[in-house]
C-alpha cells in the first residue's frame, strides 16, 4: 500500500439514492473488493512533485488540436482551462456561460489564470487537471483512479444509505462538515464554512473510514464512463460545461465525477453527497475538479 492511503475491506453497500437527482436512482446493492484509497485528494504539492520528477505537461498547458474541435472559435484554441467567475447578481441558472469562462493560460500552476498563484495553497487539492492528467499521476505512483462504486463506497464511510458522508444532518450541532457554497449561487457566497474557494485538505472532519474531503472542496475524477448507469437520464453536468467552450461535441467521452465542490449550493447543485454523480468530458480542466488515487 502507498503511504498516505487507507486500506478498506471488501464489502457490500447500497449505491445511489431514490430521493435526489434522477441519475442517482435506483438504490441498488454493490459488492466491492478490498482496496486502498488516498486519505485526501491529491494536493498541489504532490502534483508538483510528479511534474518535477517526470516533466509532465498537463492538457491545459498544451495547444488544443483544431481537428478535435470543429467549428471552434480560433481564439479559444489556446492552452487554458475553465475558471469560475462570480456574477454580480442573480442570473438564469440554466445558462452556465454566466459564470464559467475559458481562460487562456489557466492551468494547475495558475488556477484562476495568469497572475494567480499556488503560494499558500500547497496543501489544497490540485485543480485544472483533465482526466489523462489524473491518470498519469496515478500511474506514476503505481496506482489507479477509483471506479465510481469504489469511490462511493469509500465516501459513505461505512454508513448505510446516509444522505451525507457523515450522516443525515447537514450541519450537526451547527458545524460545517464540508467545503460548500452557502448563499445564492452564483453571486452570493456567504463563506459561513470559512472558505470562498478550495480549502486545505483535511480542514473538515473525516468520515468513518478516516477519509477527508470525500464531499465538497473539489469534484473528483473516477475511471468510469458516464452512462445512464442507474436509470436512463438526460442529465447534464450541474457545475461545469461539457466541451462547449472550444466547440467540442458528443464525440469527446465523458467520465463520472463525484463528490461535489465548493461551488455546490442548495439552490443549484446539492451534490455534496456520496450518491451524487455528474458527467465531465475528459478534455476538461476546471478550477473545482481534482482527484484521488486507489491501489487494488
């Protein structure tokens, strides 16, 4: 087992939810073999070590291939990534363009774009990593990305069909249990949990398996293709567009992401729950999407 991981026993759990978004239903039993999983999401410091050791260049730092984005705005065919911008007031929540921008030169090194920095955020989750970036880091460690069922089993922490990773109450004794959005998304973030963006890993209590940030803080990549796994659904991602900024289309595969993020709010994306799931195109890098690894 790799240092910084917890080994989880094999077990059966009930996956999904019948009381939330349609793509999470129905609840069904799943058997999971034993595996080890990172205690926290991969941090900026850990990802920097990988890059320093290998010279790896992330997707967001590479020139996009025009052939992959037919009809794309040439101005967007530049290295970069998706960055969230708070709006000045209430907006139509059906239009993700209101708060997402494709920012040239945004990358894991400069998550909000040129001029931003990781200084003071070495222990925050790495973001602006596309699927293949997460996969490359995992392989370098002799690890893998978790399947959706492994991830959800780990996130539940041994609790049977609880709403949250810590139980059924959102804030027991008034205590924030995860880094999420408080207020009206996408313009009013009250930061009642103490954070207006990503938070240091481990800033909130662990779940029953001793794992931190399984929900909230950043969404996390899984290895599974996004398909109508539970019931047929036309679900669209709640928090980031799927390949629309460069003009990409359905030819770009999507993977399941789990856990919600600091941008998830009750009025828009109540997905900081183990059963929640969202599709994300493999070429996407965003300021609220990271990952953790497993060893089987």
